[in-house]
C-alpha cells in the first residue's frame, strides 16, 4: 500500500513545472506565455506548464520506460491485473483495441447489439464476423438489459467457433451482469472475454458495489477513469489479465491507435485518480452510495409519479446494480425523459448524464455529495407537482433482429460499390450503414446485414412518426445505403 501513495507522472510534471524551463519544443504556447489572455484569465497560469510533449524526463506513452511505466505498474497493482495501459482517447479506443488484440480477420465474436457505438469501429477494423445477441427489453421498467449468463451459454453452444465474447457491464443504467459466471464459462471453453466496463472503474474499491470485471476474470477490460473517478475527460485504462491474449500485441495495437502527442495533464490525472481510489475510495464511495440511496428512497416514497430503479427490481434476473447510478422513470408525469431533462437544465441548472423517452439517468461520481442529490430530488418534487398528465402510451420496442449477415461490416465499409435506394424498396438488400432509432438506441440495421421486411416496415413507421434515426442522412429517413451487388 505504501507504493500506492506514489504518483510518478504527476510528480515528474510538477518537478518540471517548478524548473521554469525555456521551451524550444512543442506545444507552441511555451508554458502558457502564448495562451489567449481570455482563456488564461479563467484557468490561471500553472495549468500550461503541465502541457508538455514527449521528452526523456516525462517519458513516452508509446514506449514507457520512466514515470509512465511506473504509473501503469501501480495501476496494475491497484486493480490486481498483469498489465494496465493508459488511454488518452477514452474507452472508445480501448474497445477498438480489444477487438484488434483478441481476434484475427475472419474470426467471429459474440456481442450484444446494445453495446457502445465504438464497438462497430472495432468490428470494422478487426474484420470479424459479429454474432449479434438481441437485448431484452423490460416493458415494466422501460430499460434494456444486456446479455445474461444463459444467453451467452446458448450462443456459445450454437456458435462454438466464436473466438471471443464481448460484454458491457455495468450498463448505462448501472445494471451489472453475471461476469464471473460468464468468465468461467468462456475460459472452460477456451474463449476470450472482453468487457467494456466504462462505467465501472470504481467497483473495485467498495464492497457495496457489483464485482468488477477485473476480479471476475475478464481477459481484457477497459474502464473510463474519467466517468466515475476523478481523472480528466478522455482518461481511461485498458487492463490485461490473460493467458490467451499476448500483451505485446495489445501494446502494439494501443500504440497504433493513440495520438503521439498525448495530453500529459490527462495522464497525470489518471495517476492521481488511482491513488485517490486506492487510499480513499471506500470511504468516499460509502458517502456517494449513502447519498444515492437517500435519493432513491426519497423519490420512490415521496414522488408518486416517478420511480427510481432499485436492486429489488432486477434481482430476479440475477443482475446486480451499481447503486451510484440513478435511473428515474418519469412517464407518469405525462412528460418524456427528454422533456424533464430540459426542464432540469434550463430551470434548475441541473445536468443529468442522459435521458430517453422514459427515463433520466443521473450518474454520480467520486465528487458527488448529499447536497447534489438534495437539489436533484427537490427539483423533481417541484416538477412532479406541476406535471400530472396522463401517462403516454409509449412502448419500448424493437423488431426481430435475427437478420442474415451476408458480408462482414469491414467488407461493406471499405467497398466503393455502394448506392442509395428508397427505404421502402430496401427489403432484401445488404445494408451499408448503421441505423439506430432513439429510443431504444439499438441498431436495427448494421453494415453487412440483409434488410428484412419487418425491419424495413419498422424503420418506415419510425420515420413517419418523426423519430430521429441515428445514421440517417437528411431530416427524414427516406433513402438508405446498400451494397450494390
């Protein structure tokens, strides 16, 4: 634990800043002297002495031998894994790196359609065949559940050729799946388990929270250190703990994907966030959980037309809940989550992380406190009294997505044989784009899939209702891109 007191990147940058070096290297602002005065007035001077480039003293992210190497080793020790690699392009680049590290072109991988949009980049760049799992929609809770142990087991029995399994746990709603059972299953069958744990870098540090994927046995796991811990935006970590994936391949791929001009302040903040979580994470998250549980109880007991997701709501599905996430269903107010989100932002200066037709999702982090949730709950109480409309007859639905994969997404993405045709005439054609209605935020068309009549009819219906389809070109979805075979 004594070693975890150290922050080698931050200490190195601080020592460099104190020396007042005359700079003839990038960046061009030269320790802040060239920064626009308007910006400097807000930030102060000290920040810019931490904004350096690669040289021996501060080490290289692409070939670390000094403070960055030491910081990554401390991170690996903190999480109990073999290796940890710092990421300055966020967890998105970590997801892509996991696909490229675990799979060869032509391999197949089991993955849920509700995964983060960055996994499509991983699928395209790695050239794999995705075996899509359709997420389960709970019409009572109005949320989407990710893959269960039984679903993964069935998929592996049906597709024994799959090289790897990709999970997202916890989800945006804080729902964590049975990662330990899934990891054990994968390893019995010689499969690689990849986990997007973007929303779970804190799970390791408090026993009131679900088990982290690093403890559950994931081969590769990526975490957004900036989402819940105190790192700056884009600061993430890729953990390696595998006998099946070569760490040297992982390092080579991560280096290929990341900038050669990393933001050292971001690197230092990852270093500091690790120390803070190890030394003080338990007590800090005890307070965060206490505040979140107060808010959850207050909403469920005192706001009749709103409901906050609880552990009890999902225990029958063998899921666990990250208590620091507040998923608040607002449909009984007669408003959508989007509308309540807008009211909170404009009238109360409260920002939630995201919203959908049914819910608000308020993400708490290591900096959240009781005062924050009291403001949120107070605002929700006022909104609930003002808006008591009839609950809308909204339904969270998606069509059957058991479509035929004709080509790999990579083949279609790289092809120049693409044409646009009317959506209504797209049945039977091979899609050349991703189309994702919001809600529910699940792609219904993916490059390489044959468009079925059910999916075509569904998209036509969504477009007729004015629902925004992510990936569409133009204000209304009328034309779609297909492979011109």
